C-alpha cells in the first residue's frame, strides 16, 4: 500500500518522519477519453507534486480532442511496456513549466503549425525540466520545434523522432527552426536517440540549438541523424546552431560523440549536415571551449556533399576530436569552414583492408581513389563500441576505428580521508589511464566493493549499476561503461559513484576494484589500484563519538496520552540533540534540548507535558547530529 506525500507547512513527510518511508501517489488512467473521470487530463489536474500517472493494461491509446494539457506540478507519466500512444487534439500535447518525466510514450499527431509567433513545440513545450526515456515523437507539426521546444533542461534517452516538421511564421523567413527539437538557452542531452526524416522550414532539419552562456549546451551521444531536411540555403540538414533569429545569443557549445549523420540535406552550397553561426568573433579558442566537438562520428552522404559542416564568422574555432570519418571531396580532411581556423589532429581510421593501401597525409589516412563511404560502411557488422542504436529499423555505426589490443589500462579508486558521515549524494570518483592513445573502448563489467556500514551507493554517471550483498560488503557491478578518449599516460575520470556516507560500527573501508572486463580482449592485464574512505568520527583526544551496542531510537512509553508524554531516547553519537512535536499541519514546537558526550550517559528518559496540545495526532522527532528519528502519538 502506498502512502501519499502531503505538504506540511513547507516540510515534507520525508524530512519529518526520518526513518519512515513515504511514497508519492500513483494514479491509473482507465480510459482513452480527453476528459472526465480517470482520464489523463483529469488525473494530471488532480495529482499532487511528485505523483506518478500510469495507464491500465487495456489503455493503449489516449485521444485528446481539446487543447493542450497544462502541467503545473512536478509529475511522472509512464506508459505501458509496449508504449502508450497519446494522440494530440486541437493543440500541442503537454505544456510544462515545471519538472516533467515521461517514459514509454508515443506522442503523435500534434498540429500547431498555424503561422503565429509562439506556437512552438508540437508535442511538448517545456520551460522547466523535461526528461523523456524510451519515447517516440512522430508526425508532429509546429511553427518552431516540430516535436519539442525547450527553454530549460532537456534530457532524452532511447527516443525516436520521426516525420516531425515546422512551418515557420509570417514574421520572418528565418522562423521555422528545429524540425524535431528547438532548444533555446537550454541544457540539452540526447543519448541513444534517432532523428529520422524530420524537416524544418528554415534552420536545423532535426535540431536547432542556441545558448547565451557557457553553462548551456547540446551533447549528443550514440545518436543517429538521417534523412532530415532544412528548407533554407545552408541551413544544417541535421543540426543548426547559432543566432539566426535572436541577436546576442553568442555562446554555442555542441558536442557529438559516437554519432552518425548521414543522408541529410539543405539547399545552397554548404551545411548539409551541420551549420552554425555564433554572433561573436575571437570566441572559443581552445579544445575545452570550442564551439563544436566531434568525436568518433561519421558524417557522410549529406547534400550538398561538399562542406557538409559549415561554420560562419571569422576566427570562430571548431575542434574536431580524433577518429572521425567525414566526407568532403571524396573522403578527405579538406573541409571548408568559411573563414574559420581549423584546430584538429583529425585521424580517420578505416577497416584494415583499406588502410593497408592508404597513405597518411596531415594526420589523416587518405583512402585510395574509388573507395566510397558506402563501401566502407557496408564492410562493418557492428559499431566500434558495440552499440546498436534505436534507428527506426536502420543499422548504423559510429566512426570506424581500430582499437589496439596491446594497451595497458590503469584503473584507480579515489581516497577519502576524514569524510563527514552526514554527507549525502557524496561522489566517489574512479579514474582511468592507458599507456597508449585510445578512444572508443567499452568496459563490459567493472566490480567495486565497499563496506555497506560506511557507504551506500545510489547512482552512477557512466554505465549501469547493479548491486549485490555479501555480509557487510556491497558489490557494485557497473556495465557498459564508456571509456573517455585517452592520450598516453593521461589520467581521466571514468565514472562517479554517488551515495550516502553512513555512521557504522567501523571507521573506514577499502574501496576495492575487484575485477574489470573490457568488451575487447586485451593482451595486457589492467592494473587495479584500490582506494579507501575514512569517517571523521573522532573528537579531540581520539574519543570516538559513536557506539553501536544498540540502534538509535525514540521509544514511546505511553500512547495515547492525556497529560504527560513519557519517552526513552537511545543515542549513539556525541553532540547536540533536540526533541520537537509536530502536528498534522506542520506546526512544530521544540520541547527539549540535550547534549550527549563521550563520558556521559547515552540513554535518556523524558516526561513532556502535553496539556497545551489539543486533541489529535502528532509526531515527536528526535533530531540527532546526523539524522532524525520519529514516533507518532495521539493526544486524547
């Protein structure tokens, strides 16, 4: 049975109850209606902050007939295992200025292409945080941002955008950007997504991105951009970035990792794949702040075939990371970027049968005449990092790369002396280096052990984490971990483990890297370097401020209560404590304060007068130096 979170004068139940587990409510859509009882629209209106909307097994599609659904509270909307379709009515599907997290949905049929300025985001218009996982956006039309318009944070994972389009407005020929997505002043990431056959009236057949400060970015990883069209000269058939409408948007940061950009088109003489024009000069002058990062990508078959990547403005810098395959006049490094200076050591590495007869020129392997990109792609059966993308039935690959097998890796766990036991969402970094230049390597599994009495892991920022327990040891297995581009003997962050530091009956734990298995067999055994975490739990003179003869608790001796509440408090830490009583409206009153010392007692009995409290239900909370413990009681 799930319990609903209620707001209590700005405090959540989760904080008030300490060790009591409280969950948000789940509401089930039981029909396909636009409105009415148990409809999607009605449940979204009724839901509280943080609630989840799901769909009954017999509801495979919801048919909206009215205007868009306004989302004004943070919500989760989760479709069925086979995806639930939401078909638009007379407007877009969702308009959200808050946190919206959707999963397993197909959003389709929106048409807000009436040429009015502001009809942006055919399926979703978001000014808050939008997270979409395993969703499809198909056949949506808007003035700008055919499927999505975002001016906040946008995170897409395992999503497909297909046949979305923009119409533009009557105000400017440059309106109509972002056939699938228009992200303005946004933090935008797309992982394992496909953008297929989308079209824009102007710039960015699939994606149009602008930014105003270095904290705004577009990062695509393991994505496919295919068959998209920008219907304006030099418009960026797949991706456009810059200042085409809004002067002053002069900070543009786009990074593409392991992506395929092919068969996109625009009119004019350049920008068949990517087009950009920041409103600035002398900007982005090094590798770390470059306007465009490209790493392990294929750019091929886009129209026009020459200058598939086109950047405007003088002395704006593009930095192409290593190991890309980019087609220019044939397959060469001779890309034209307007008047830009091109800073790169672009290494195009092809299947070995071609490399044998190739010549190396300016750090680029020149494929012999007569060999086409299509022939190279046809030779491949898997991409260089073993990932198949959700490409709407197509199988495509990232850049073609030869990964050495005689490389030696060094994986190191970090060291954490004197760690605050009150730390939450605490990061434990794991680092990696190699004795050779390498990119595109994948770790199938990495096992790390730590004592659960010291640290409990919550999330990881690279790969997938699985947990299993062996007595007090927790074994964390990380799968499908992407190794960053490494220069020889250059150490880089591999991943961060985030979790809670705990007060246990021990003071420290080894962070042990137990095993590692790479996707490709290596001739050199990796070197594993362990770390440690030690708690800062001693006071001056070395006296430990925690004991574990028993568990901390607050125990009621009488309940219900009429005049005097009798309680027992069991403590395990040195420090200052307080007791407070909280009513059901969130009003609290501190009724006792006390201190626990290393040489003093640790179990306390209190009698607390409650004659001033009216009849009803209350909680008494013991606030410790690092946690909260609570018990409910009733005043008669």
